[in-house]
């Protein structure tokens, strides 16, 4: 058995993700990592400005996460019901056979 690696599992279960699930997990973890980095940068910039200005309160990491989350919610406000109906009807028309977009 020279040159062969032997894997002994000792009865432990192995969980493997499908390729699609693996890609989704990687993209979600990349997004969360970026979000945490943005929260750290926001906290650092805010606290530097708070030290310079003196009126602003100091910001904790938890507060910077909350501020980024709330600002992200206001970035893409929900559309009206009419827009959503038109969007769904457009998808149905695009899915119809023989549909040509001009």
C-alpha cells in the first residue's frame, strides 16, 4: 500500500453538500464577511468623527451592525402593488412560447 492514503473514519458520519448548496453557502458566507468588514469600517470612521466633533456618541460594534442593517432596508423600499403585478405579468408573458422581446 505504498503511495496510497488510507482514510479511517471510525464510524463518524460524513456530510457532503451538493455543488449548488456549496455555491450558495460560499456566496452567503462571502456576503456576511463583507457585511462584517463594512460594519467594522463604519464603526471606526464614526468613532474617529465622534472624537473630532465631540457631539456624536461613541458607536459599538452591535450598533454599527444595526445601523448598516437599517440603512440597507431603506435602500430598496418595497414597491407598490401595481408594480409587483406588472412585474409578475411580464414574467408570465416572457415565459410564454413564441415571446419575442422588442
